[in-house]
């Protein structure tokens, strides 16, 4: 069943090299790794369409033809895809900046293409609309914080701080940036032109310094970054029981 997303578009960030998944990624981008018999990126596109989002932007860098040849204009999947092929890697925020005209004056869902997740998008959008900030960030609790950045919230779900790869004595929360965002179009005015910028390391801390309110949404569903063989095998193991219909 589809629901209205009030004109919201989506951008999937897919420019990563996938070096930790070699030799698989010697011939395909990381988002084309198969899970449950189809590419990870196909799962994302089908999920967006099921949730009423058909206008989808995808940024590319490594082996872009593999993706464009497979998905084309998106019509085979019920979507309308706009591609942006980067000449040099420009970070998550830099890659998103190229979709300013595509997003226009509507809010936009942004997801990191190498994450496999389950999310109640209707609830996330309702959270964003209620908080009335320009940024809402999905956050997931993890026991193992190795290589992850943590996020502090107040009692109103307002984000107070970010800490990248904290030392054990610096850990006061296990809430981690899930790489799933809803942005109002004003976000583009805070992303510098023609520079390598990352949301988690650069843009979000800068917004906090400027006093711009951001809110953290608790993601209760599944989330795994498939960037390592261990993680990829875990997703393949979990997929049938979590994502396939029960018989």
C-alpha cells in the first residue's frame, strides 16, 4: 500500500569504491552486490517506490556504467531516475549538492547506498514534519561502536553533539548516525561549492556551531553497512528471516 510523501524526492549516495569488498568490487560497484538474488541498490529503489517515492537521484563515481546499464531511466522499476556522475569524489555532502535543481523546493530523503536497512518511512517523515527542523537524522543503537561516530540528544530529540570514533572513556551513548536523512531544501545553502565535504564530519557539526536545530529519530529496525565481508555475510544470513514474507 502506497502513502503520500507530499512530493518528497530521494537521493541515494552510491559513489563509494568498495575497496574492502575486493575482489567482488573489482568488476561491480558495492551497491550492485547481490542480496537475496538482486542488487542492494535494487532493494533501495523498490523500497522507495513502495513508499510512494518515484523521483530518485543517484550519484555515481566508480564503474557508473554498470549501474546505468542495469537500471536505465528506472521505468522498469516504477521509478524516474536522475544520475549524477562525479569526476572526483566529493564526499557525501558534495555528492548531494549536485542534486540541488533535482530536489527543488521540496524536502528530500537521503540514504547511504551501502546500508541495508528496514525503516518505517511514514513514521520518520511524520517525525520530521512535527519537529520542523531542516535536518532529521535516523539514529541506531549499537553495542559495538568500533569505527562509528556517536550522537548526543536531549529530551526533545534535539541533537547536541557528534563524536567521531570516540575513545572508550568518551562513550556516553550508543546512538549512531544511520546514514538516513530527511532534509529541507535550505540544507543546500550550508554546503560549500566544489569542495569535498561529508555530512557527518563537516556539515552537521558546522550546523550545530551555527545554532541550527537538528533532530534525531530512533531507528528501531534493521541496519547494517555491507562494506566488509563479515557484514555482507551477516546480511545474507539475516535476509530471509527479516525481509522475506513469512509462509
